[in-house]
């Protein structure tokens, strides 16, 4: 199951679906995502990972080849009196340690019984979500594996799924029937403190812009809003056409790397809505030269680490005004 939610992790959901046609099915967030994919001509089965739905909406899921994830008692009312003609395949989600969506192990058996006697339910598969898979040595991983295994040993399901991106990397032996890779499909490491090149993965996204201005400034010149940074020596600075209005992280500090003409140079001063400033030092650069904010030359994981966030947030945060170019 290729996960292409959050607009394909910022890459464009339709573009991601087109590129991932070898996947058996796609995982999206909600009905709106599913409708977008169908309108785009994607006909593979779709799993709706965290969708709300009414009885009338649910009645059409089977014909549309949509598989809802059932994770809350409030959803069960929609299944009442669901006709056999609308029978559908579903996922039952249990909470084994994430503390988010999913039935507790205490309430799940009763929910399962209710679903099994429903003529509108054709098959039931079982899933859970790992809370700490990005840290392979975290004891919570095996705690969740154990709880999931004990529950599924007592019941029969069509399919089983437990691994997300980080789980696929750290625990391939737990693949079971269905895996749910997301971030790794886009060439970004899901593992804490590990870069894509170590796995190895090739980044799909290159976030780039260009130099708007190149200037010589004197030592002590303040840079940006709040004058929070002043250059320590005479240097050349570059003004880049990108800012938080494009999805570059607002809180990226001075020193965050930016790639220009074969060299990593530091961001200096605060990030503005439309602009950032970099210290070019001795790097030969001119107005119009390409600047790579993140990509193969400047891993998004490193930029995220500098900004004290995660790569997921950065790739998902690219705003609509940024042009997407397929190469």
C-alpha cells in the first residue's frame, strides 16, 4: 500500500500516484483525496486511513473500491443496515501503543463481533500503527509487535498490516501481508538521525530557487528582520527568492546549509516570507544562479535538523505557489 496522503507528502498526490503504478493499492486520508484520484483516472483500490463517513456515503464505497479504516465506535452507526449489495472490505485498526486512532484491545473483540455479523462487511483486515519505529532500539516497538501478534492469534483476518516507512526500514521481518511505506517512497529517510544516502535512497524532491541579488557588505552589517545577525567580516551575500511563503522553514537558524554552485553556504539572518539571505563568502555566484534549498546535494533531513523539525513537515509544507516540474 503506497501512502500518498498529504498531497503525496508535498510532491503532488496525482503525480505520486502516476509514478507509483506498480503499487497494489494507495493509502489516502479521506474521501476528498479518493475523489481526486478517481477524477485523475487512478482506479486502484484506495484505503481511507482517517476518514469520517455517513451511512449513505459508506454505501457507495464498495463500488468505488474504497476500503475504510474503522477506528472509533462512532463510525459503527454508518454500518447499520448496510445492504449486501454494498458489501465492502474494511480495515479494523487497533491501538497497540500509539495512543491515537484505534480500538483498545479490550473493546476490539466486541467491535469485531458487531462487524462480522454485518451483511455489508465482506472482509475484515487488521492494522495498527507504530509509535517509535524511527528508533529501532526503542522498547515500545517490540511491545507493540507483541500486542498485535497476541490479538491477531485469537482472530481471523483477511490481511494484516503493521509497518510504516520507518518500520519497513527497521523491522523488515514484520512485513506480514501489507506494508504502508510513505516517506521512503519519496527518497527521504524516516529514521531518526539517519540520512537517505545511508539506506540508500534517492531524494525525489529538489526544492530550488535562484539568486535575486549579490552584494558586497562590510563587517558588522546587520542582516534581516530584527537585525539578529551581523556579518563578522567583509563578505558577499546572496538574496534568494524563497521564504516561508514557499515552505522554507521560518525558524531555520543562521548556519542552515544552502547549496550554490557546488558549495554549501550558510543561511544568515531571519527567514522572510519571500526571501532568505546567504553568506556566499568566496563562492563565485551571480544573479540568476541556481540555489538548492534541499535535494540530493543538500539533504532535507539536514535542513530539518537545523530547523528543529522533521523532514515530513518540510516536504509537506511546500506551498501551492511553488511550481512543480516533473523531470
